[in-house]
C-alpha cells in the first residue's frame, strides 16, 4: 500500500539556506524552469483543446462518450440515444464529467452542442450562429454517425462493461468493415478469449491445471490464451462478425499478408499453427533477403543500362508497353519531372492490368465456419484489385490503403523542446512525478490553472528578465500577495497565529515554508 506523503521538519538554518538560494535565482532561470515543467506537463495533454472538430465534418478521430450528460442505467443501453465528443470538447466542455474513452472511430462528427446531448450541455468552443457568442446547443447532429454499445461503455462480443481499474490483459480493436446494422461490429474492442470461444475467466481455470503463459507470473497482466496469435505476428485484425458480413475475404485466410483463420470456436488449429509458423519463417527469410539487396539498383534501371540479351518476363512486358507509347519530344534540361512520373504510373497500371489477378491464386473453397482474420503489415498490397474484386473493396477504403486519423494541433511548444529536468529528489521533480500519476480530471484542472498562473507570473518577471536583475524573495512574496489581493488577510492570519489561534475547526493546518 502506498504511504501518504508527509512534510519533513526543517531547521530554521535549513529554511534560510534554501530560501536564500532561490533569492539569487534570476528571472531567466526561473522562466526556464517553468518552461521545462510545462513541457513535461504537456506529455499528459499534448494537444491544444481550443477548437471543436464539428465544423471539419466526418473524421476518424479520438472520441469520448460522456456518461454525465448522456447517462445510462441498467437495462437502458439504447444506442439510439448515444453520443460522443471530440478530444477538445472532452476537456473544455466535459472536463469534470464521467467519460468513456473510445479511442478512434471512423467517419464521425462531434456530438457536443447537438441534439444528441441535453440543451443544458453546451459546446463552449463553438459560437452560436444566433447570438454570435460561444456556447452553442441543440444544433443538428450528424445523421451518418454510427454507434454501437461502446458508446454505452460496453465492449466486445460479451458486451461487458469496461472498468479500467479491474480490467487486465490486452484488448484489440477490429478494423471494422461495417456497422451493427450491416452485420459488422463498428470497430469494437475485443477480449482475445472472446474471439476464440473461451470464457472470460479462462485463465483462472487453466492456471489451476498448470498452464504457464508469457505473463503467468504477472498478476496484473493476463496472458494471451492458447490458440490466439502472438501480438508480434499481426498488425491488425477483422473480427468474425465483419468477416461473416463480407464472406469474400475468407479466401484470403492463410495467403500472403494474412494469418491462417482464427476460429470463433477453437482459435488457431494445430495444422494451421504449423503452417503459419512456416509462413512466418518464410516471411522473415524474404525480409532478410530484401534487406541484403536493398542497396542494389532496381532491376528495371539496371536492364536499361546493361541491355542484357534476355530480360525477365515482367521487364519484357514493360518494355513492350513502352514501345507502344507515342514518341515524346526530347525533354529540355529545365523540364519538370512530373510528366515522366505520370508516364511511369500509367505504365505500372497497364502492367498490372495485364498480369494474372491475385484472386485466381486463392483457395476456391474457404472454411465455412466463423473465424477472425488477422492481417500482416503488408496486407493492403496483397488484396486483389481486378475489375471483378474491386467492387468488394470500394466500400472499405481502410482495406485499400492505410487510413489517416485526425489529431488536434499540438499545444504551443508542444513538441517537447523543453529540456528534461535535472537533479534528484527536488520539489520540481516530485511535482512532475505526481502530475504523471493523477487522474484525467485533476490533470485537466491543473493544466488550466497552471496556464492562467504562468501567464501572470511571466508578466511579473519580464522586467527582471529584460534587465538581468535577480529576483529577491521579497519581490516574489509581495507579488503573490498582490495577486491574491489578501495582504490584509495575511497580516490578520499572522496576528492570530502569534496569539495562539482561536478559530474553531478540526485542528488541521496547511503546511507552509515552501
């Protein structure tokens, strides 16, 4: 159990020595210390939160469901009334509310200040078009937003409520090939055991039977269940719900760029596991060979320079297509290279059109059982894009290429240029360590208060910094007294302390001397 922090007694000479050392600190040194502290604090909230994403339209972005403004109750998890807000609104408008972090969701417009939330819940970042003042409410919500039970703090096929203080182990987010209405999962987060038909408490039972996993000795971490791929073996995955609603993908299981099927009832089969081990070994071997030859010149370029008697088939095809192209006038020395790049791209497209479609090399009788498909990093390039297959890919841009996720702009100087603090056991370091462990609400409150105080302190110190004058202890003390406007109150408190007190209360006193 953690022990509470207590203030250690300090002798009067110690107080004078410590205070005297700070009295000799220049304004520039003080400002530099604050900049370093500010850079560390931004690690918790690195992005600015002064702009709502509502006006940007549908985005793949980080979302938060507010259970304070849009509460749920037992038996009332209807997603038709669900809502979510963007990163900025989660801090500026809902900073003291109970939030569920949903991470990234696709094609979503922020619900803050819309009819999805009560009229009393205003978006303080957007202006009301009627009044021109910030604090809009009851705006029209986006009709194309898709919701699932994640927005009600339920996750996975087991629909279990998520408790960050109780949850152990890793959850994985499905790539998402459809909404709940179309039979998909809506980018749900899954427990690995639920994907392969094991109960949530599988580890407790198997531990009694002597099972030893990678994290068997770590009570705070549940290992991956047997029959589930290792985390390093895949980049993303598609759950069995999304695969069942897009059965054309089943043929890719076990092919290049895809792991063998991970069945809803049983996970990886023994034969599939052996096949995958061989596939992984071949992939590693190919990668090593590619690394060895990565510094060599491309085959096509070498063929043009050396003009060998017999070229590979692919190069011959490319050369034939090139000969069919109309002769271009000789380029001037200052001509732009874009035309040449476009010609290369056109040749590449024609070459791919003449090659054998990838889907013809896939199994024609894929498994009929429900299974999840785990994807390697290069899976995009291994999906067939011929005229027959492309209509299947068209509704899912996340399958055609790696999608972009919106991130708010970084806070001012948010790139972490501030140097790391030095020293051991200092008050500054203790404050930094405490800030990194506080919960989200207190971090937000602390960041806002700190920003306000920082600006005022900088204004006070600017004249000292410009003149290079040291800031005395009395200067700082008198400034904060004026800032709070309580000089008279401080004198009264000091007088009562000298007289032994007299206020009623529980006898507790705040620590001073720092």
